[in-house]
C-alpha cells in the first residue's frame, strides 16, 4: 500500500510539472524586453491619445524616437507571445521621418495596415522582410495586422 502512494505522488508531481511547463509555453507573456532596452519613453503626462486603439494590449508606453536616426526607426513585426505583436507598440517620431517595419519570421503571415487606409504593407512572413513609410503629416496613426487583429496585434505612431 505504501508503495502505491509513493508512485501516485510521483506521477502527480510529474503531471503537475508537465502541466506547468506546457502552460508556460502556451500562455507565457513572451519577451519583448530586448526591443525596449535602452529606449527613451514619452513622459507619462505627455502620453499621446491613441483613441483607445491600444486598450487591452500590453505596452510599456510610447517610445520617443524624435531624435533617432532614420536607421534606428525600425518596428519589429511578429514579437511577443506566439509572435503576435509589434515592438515597440507605440512610437513618437518627427514629421518627415521614415519608419520601417521588419518581420521577425515568427507568428506566421503578418501585415501592417493603417486604420484609415493611409498605408498597407501587404502580407509578408519571411524573416528580414521590410515595409517602409514616410510620415510627412503630423498626427496619430494607428495600425493593425489583418490576420491577427482579433488577437490584439496593434500598434500606433504619433508624428510631431
């Protein structure tokens, strides 16, 4: 009898460990930390109003790229949990800047579609593929991934 209880406890322990490991793989936050490392953020009291577009998704704030070189204005496509995000998710850049989106190759096919139809990258999926757009007009631009919009794959830009 004592032997069965020991086996049962071992099997229960193995089962719990396997379940926890699988849950971490399926439901883990994903790691966008590297994309935000060393970035400057817009002051909290100066945070742009994206009209609720980013509500319900995880983003640490708006990254301030107003003084960055054109080569540095790159948003990663296919980041975070299961490759269903953009990083950074919200960015401020100066008028006349060209922003480039670069695919990571994670999460399947993605696109970058501006909510009001200002730009549309078309679907891409290969690692290193890019789409660029020059923002001449100040304002707020919100965008999403058509295949994964329902999963919260959204981003925003403020052009100043």
